[in-house]
């Protein structure tokens, strides 16, 4: 029984949140890694792209809610998501047309593009705060739990409850669907193959008649979709606050680099590595250990390796270790 | 138009703008802009050393600035009574143990052969070291934080003159830069950017959470000042008399005088650093750095140690940011870890360097003043603009209120626009590199 309780506590506090957070990070890291593979720079504006896409979705969700449209037990935000994605696609294509394209044609150094993306970060951040303000926004509605802790305890008679939030369920399901769709696109369609060819060897791809502007456009469309989905899922699961998205940049980059920049499979693996390290290292294990240890050995403290405020440090240390020992990442990334 | 004339004009325009603020708003805000402009210029000088001379992309300026602020507290504040006795030895022991663990891990790494046993041994050393470190640090920190938590609850500082903190802040920042440089330099330029971004967040997290060190978000206030207090000046008969002679009332005169003293101190530091940076730029060392920046492969073929030079210049530039950070905390008189925002302390400095002209020290100073001026003045200007736009709207309409309320966020937009426009249309900046 104790073992079962420990397992439930572990699932409830570590595994389920870790999977949900990992999915969000993976989606974010996929966007970063695609921009890196095709456009060949680290896009610092990605966090704020997520915030802007999520903001568009939040606004449309509110509109739908005011019209009385809802999805029943599911959050209305899911219905608003496609419109948010469209808004984000429009924004990114506009940005590319008037900002990035100039530097691409000039064949500017990647680091110049990184600085340009910093400028974009500023502007996106300003626009987000300008429109929706810097505060927390709530746009979740529908059923809160798929499995609530109380019901779980009642039906199983265990001491520990397992709660499974709707948002966590949606996050995981959406992430799986998106990843399958993305890989199908990259591996099976003509456009996807031309993207991979362009990423592998630009000159060769140009020689075989691939239109680079088209590849770039498709990339931005995919990146906008991924960023919006990741932003909305994170916003539903935690809360929508413009500033938090900028702070997500570090774990997202860490995930992309740990997996190998430019490698989509690596981005997903990296997302889960970072998420689980963060959750396991900052979780207070006392709750689980209480059931496993004999009474006299029960831990007195919280058995928390690091306080949650240091979660950035976790992704950072993992990043450093990978950079030191395997600079191309776990899966082979593009370059050192 | 020759270069000197153009530069003089550019600086003249900024001087006029500041004087205008003095006439229209208040001399106090004008002097504050000058003081912060000087500090910003020093930070920009440090970043210019890294980016302009060597092409290194550092987005962790905030962290180095915050380390400078920490130095101001650790050097300037008086020690907490009984604080050291309560846990000082424990803290020092824990820190030594932490450093020892990392050294031991590195030694294991070097001595053992490649393979699984080595990996396991390194991990074991690190884990054991970590638990010992926490076991020693936590109780000591707890004891220190128990001492009068409303007032102190931290170790305090050394109680030395706060001016010593300025070079020490530089040393702290240099130490952090060494660690980052050792790991991330020599890899792709983007990796350095991400590593610096990370270290900055971690430094801020440490300042916010390690109460025994910095009181965390409870803030350290009353950092000693290198200049007299306004109140003391107002009580001194000689000063009041002198102020009256110049036509100031004692309160206004004292605040202005204190600012003037700070400006004199900051200007001295800026001049020294500027002289050093100029000498460096025109020395063989500076030429070598630029050669490395422009063509790393060729420079390496000529026998230049690219990685070592990069590390050197990265440490130097970060140290300058640390000095500036200590100066800023000294002037503020308080360390408030919650106010360190990357947009304000990292990206703003970048805008300064790019707008002023990367690779040109004078340009960094100009950029520092110009962008700081904009940063301060955009908010009133934005508010004015919003009032103008919304003047036709109905009183009390939701849109009008929202627009006026959001004017505060105009800053970010403006800074982003300035950066993009300069990068696009004048990528060499206002005062280009020669």
C-alpha cells in the first residue's frame, strides 16, 4: 500500500507535471530549432512570439466567451487557437518581409541576425504589454480536472490523490498530434523534403531548383503555429503573463541545444530532459520518501535538492555540461 | 564635414537636450540623467570592448552589473553584529567545500581514463560534494537569517569605504566571466549568447534567494555613500550660506550638489576607462583583436591564440560592467535584486553600443547618453503622444483609458524600433569605427 501511495505521489507531483511541461518545452524548442536549421540563427524573439500568439488567442477566446460560444468541458481557447495561429503567422511573415529578408539577401553574419531578433523581442514584448498589459490574464474555462484528487482518493481508498488537470491532458494530446503532423510533413511532403534539403546543404538545394523564399515562408508558418500552440498550452496550464515567456527562452534554448540545434527529434528529447531535470531537482521529495522509508529513517527536511527559484540554474547547468562534453548535442545537431 | 566637428555637434545636441530638460522639468532630473548617462556609458564601453573590438556577443550584462551591486553591499555595509559568529565559518567552509568539489571533479576527469567508470566517478564526487555543501550551508544560513530578520538577517559587509567596492565589483564580474568564457568561448557565437543569458538569470536568482548574502527581496538599504548626505549639508551653516550666495534654497542646493559630486566621481572613472580603452584600441593588442574579429582563421594562421584573447577581452569587458554596477548601487544607496530586468540592463546597453557605433569608444559614450536620455524621456513623450491621439475620443471611453495607461510600455517599442532602424540604415552607428 505504501509503495502504491509513493507511486501515486510521484505520478501526481513529478511525472504528470513533468510530461506536460516537457511537451510545452519541446514545442517551443522545435520552433527554435527549425529557425536555426533553415534561417541559421538563434531566434531570441521566440519567447515573445509565443507570448504574442498566446495573446491573440486569449483575446479571441474572450470574444468567443462574450458571444457565449464554448466547447463544453474543453476550454474555449482550443476553438480560438486556429485564429491565434493565423494572427501569429501574419505577424511573423510581416516581420520576415520587412526585417529579416534584408539581412538574408545581404548574407549578414548569423550574430547580426541574433541582434536583429533581439530588437524584434523588444518590439513584440512592447506590443504585447501595450495591448494586454503586463499582468496575469485568465482565459481558462471548462472542466478543471479529468481526474480530481478527491475523487481518486474516494474511489481507490488510497491516502495520496492523483489529479490530472484538463490542461495537462490537452497539452500532452496536442503535443503528440502536432509532433506527428510535423514529422509527417517534414518526411513525406515535397515542401517538407525541400526544407530538409535546404537545411542540410543550402547551395545544393538552390542548385536543384528549390525556391529559398518559399522554404523560408513555410518555415515561418510552421514556427508561428508551433509558437502559438506552445504559448497557449503554457498559458492554459500555468497562467498567461507576458514576462514569463521571455524567461522560458532559457529552458527552450537549453532543450534545443541539448538535443542538438537544428535537429527536430533532438528538440523533443531535449525538452523532456530539461523538464524532468527541473521538476525532479526542485521537487521536495519528502512526500514520496515518507512512504518508502521505514518510520525511524523518515526524512526530517523537505529533501529538496534546490529551491524552485533555481529552476533556471538546472537548465543552465545541463546546458553547460552538454556544451562542455558534447557541443553538438545528444542527437547530432548541425554545427559546433 | 570632418569627423571631429560632427562628433562635437552630436555631443552638443545631447548637452542641449539635457539642458532643455533642466529648464523645462527640473535641474535635478537633468543631473540625474547625466549621472546615469555616465554609468550607462561605462557599461556600453565594456560591451563595446567585447563586441566592437572582438565580436563577442554577451547578453548577460545584467548579471555582471548585479555582481557589481553585490560588491557594493559586501564591501560597504557594516557587518551584522553576531552574524559572523553565528554562521560565518559555516558559510565560508561550505563555499570552500563547493569549490573543492568542482576541483576534485575536474581532477578525476583529468586523471581517469575515458569511459563509464570515469563518468560515474565524476557524478559521485559531484553528488557527495553537493550534499555536504548543502549540509554545511543550510544550517549556517538559517542561523544568520534568524538574527533580527526585519533589520538585518544577513552577514553584512566589511564596513570598508564604499569606493573600494567599485574595483571589487569589477573583480566579481571578472570571476563570473572567466567561468562562462572557459566553457562557452570557442564554440559558436550563439552559444556564448545563450550561456551569458543563463548566467545572468542565475546570478539574479542567487541575489533574490540567498537571504544570508543579500537579504534577498527584502533589499539592502542604506548602502554607505562616498558623498555627504543632503540632510547633513542642509544642517551645515557654511553650505547653506554658499547655496544662498548662488541663489539656491538649502534643500534644492543640497540635492543638486550631491548629484554634482557623484557626476564628478563617475566622470573620473569614465575618463580613466576611456583613456585605457583608447590606448588598447590603438595598441598592437587592439589591432590583433580586430584582426581576430575580422578573420579568425587568418589570425590563427598568423599564430595568434584566438581563444585566449577572446577570454581575456571577455573578462575585461565584463569587469567594466561590474564596476558600473557597483557605481550604480552606490548612487542608489540600495541593492534591490527584484529590479534587475534583462530588458533594462542587458538589451538597453546593446542598443547604446549599436546606436553609438560599435568598435568606437566615443560612440559608446555617445550612445550611452543618448539612449539613456530617450529611455527616461520616452515615457512623458509617449504619454503626451497618447493624450494627443486620444484627445478626439469621448471622455472616459475604455479605449482612451487603455491607451493612456499603456503609454508606459512605449519604451520597449521605441527602443526596439531605434535598434532595428539603426541596424538597417546605419549599421555602423552614429560615430562609426575608423
